[in-house]
C-alpha cells in the first residue's frame, strides 16, 4: 500500500500546485481588469491583462498601426498593457513631455526601455534632469543659428555632390532615392559630427556604418520587447555573451570615429565641438562621449533621410502637390546659387509639404515613453497612478479623425490656411517632441530638408517608377523604432534650363 500512498501523495501535491497556479492566473486577470489602479482605462481585454499582445506586434513590426486602431475604437486614452496607458490628445504632449511647474517632478524616462545595454553610461536621451541639462547646454552650441550659418558651406558641399551624382546616374533608369537621401544625410552628419564624411556619395555606396545603424535599431526593438516581458536578466546575459552583435559593432565604429575627431585638435563649427571642449568639466568618459555621439548620428541622419524619402513618395503620388511645389521653387530662384539656408525659408508651400509629410510619415512613428512620478499625476483630466508608463504615439495621433479632415490624405493645404481644413489640430503633429527634452536638431533638420528638396526639384522632374512595390511603398513598411524602408524607385529627368 505504501507505493500507492506515495503516488497518491504526489498526485495531491501536483494537483495543489496546479490549482494554485490556476488561482494565481485567474486572480491576476481579475485584479488587472477590475481592481488595478489603471482598470478604468479602456482597451482590448487581452492587452490589459498581459504584455504579450504588445510584444507580438513589436516583433511583427506593425505596432504603431495596431495602437492607432485601438485608439480609434476605444478613445483618446487607452491601456495597452497592464502598466501602460497611451493618450491621443494634443494636450497630452504638454502634460507628458512639457515643462513641469516649479517643485514638480518631471515624468522620467524608463531606464529599462531607454538603456538596454547593461553597464552602458547614461546619455542625453536617458540622463537624469541635471545631467541632461548640462549635456544639452554643451550640445546646443552645435545647433545655434550662428553655427548653422558657419556649417552651410559644409552642407552645400555634399548637396552639390548629390546633384552631381544624380545627373551622372539619372539616364540609367529609375534611381533609388531612399539610398541617395541616406548617403547624403550620413555624409553630412559624418562631417558635421566628426570632421569627415562616410564617403557614401563619393563611392555611391553604403558605408558599413549606415547598414549597422538600421540593424542595431531593429535589434534594440527586439530586445526592448523582451524587457517588456520581464526578461531583463536574459537581455543582460545575451549582451554580455556577445549576442547583441549589431549594437556592439555600431558602438565600436562610433568610438573609432569619435577618437579620430578628438585627435584633430582643432576647433570647427560641428555638432560635437561643445561636448569635446567640456568633457573634463562635465567629467565625461569615453563611453559617455560615444553614447551621445551615436545618438547624434541617428537623429541627424536617418530621421532626415526618412522624411525626405517620405516626402518624395507623397509628392510623386500626389502630382498636383508636386507641380505646385515645382512652380514655387523654379519661380523663386533664377539660378541655383540663389538657393541658400536663408532663401529656402521663403518657400512657404515647401514648408507645408514637409509638415504634411511629418504628419503622414513621422520618422519615429511610435512612442517616447515616460514614467509617472511618485504620487501620480493628471493627464488630459484623468488621474494616472505612479509608476505607470505613458506616451503619445505619433502615427496614431497624426491620423486620428478627431483632429484631421481626411486624415489619410496628403494635403499640404491644411498647413496653408485652407478653409476646408480649418478644424484640423496642427498642434497634434510634434515630430521633434516638446518640452525640456525636445529634439535639439529641429532647425538643422528643416534646413537640410529644404535645401536638399529644393535643389533636387530645381534640377529634376520626378516621376515614381511604375512598380508594385513602389505603389505600396508606405503601406507595406514595418516599424522597428524607425521605418524599415524598401527601395524608392523614381525616374529623374534633368530640367532643360531656359537660355537668356
């Protein structure tokens, strides 16, 4: 009888464990749906009880579009995980990212999501308030109006080379403008950041660094998803075991490039000069310098190239907009020499085209998460408990029919005071974020985009190549922090200049 008793005892233990596990799961589900501090916020049931649906769509690359659909179904505020609430409201930009009243703690960045690499020093993107302020003050010198005017010859050198290369290659069939814009912006940021380009335009090919940027960001998206599932120890193990290869290779290249720049030993109007001069005062080690430099590269190149690619696609698929912009550019300038950082500021329709491209195709379509401080806070009139992750997702708010007339239509006129769009909430578009941590490079980005687009339109007529991939260029893209862009094939025809 003893063996039977032992078996019965074992079965009882297993049954108790199974029942306990079931009760725990059921209890967790009931708590998260009905008793959790965030229970009042609507959303799909399976998203409110688990991180798994969100992580699935992160891996799938369609998370911004899924979030938008949830907003449209459930409203301006939604819960998309047990601890995360999103807002689709222009006011939320100010209350989540904006300046806080004196004595009020700011909504901080989640270190687990912003700093995936263990032992990596903080950077301007995830530094505490005081450290962030010091770093920002030093980096801001590279983005001042004075410095930008000094940078203009450097920027023009690469735009000149872009136009030259496009003329040399435009007779060989459609060109991939995605590549050409990437090569241009990476060469510019290479020179402005480190004193030498990556040689992309010179060789009409990608520097290994460019490919690594894209791959490292995709890798980061995957590892960020694992952190959301509670697998931070696994991420640490994989990193220390050498499995985050793209991030490691990328940071090594940044380190080498940065050290070359430091060895130049000369002052120049670039983006990194202020940081180099103040590294001892700020007590910055090489790791901190590398981290901040890597952010400059991504923010100053990939996002600008993405917006230019999106603008080219949207213009070539909306011929009436392209024709109107072409008329503005070619009637404003009698010669190409007249196209300068200052003069492109007079292209009002171009600015409308770029702003509408930011709305339709934001370079960072997802979230910039923040964590609610101790004591909780109120966002858009709703109390949000401390420790909650909150954000505004750009793709969702940029296409929300609550704020836009014909939200899926590319219409630069909505930025020109057209009565048809008078009810549109233009303040819902914030591609550079707002508040104390907004993007330093806003003016540089707009200047680069205006110069490049004006020069291309002045020199070439553009027609989107008749290709199925081209026609669905935006629809089929996936997002891993940034867009995973396919080739954008466009026919370029040199403009015949009128004599006299």
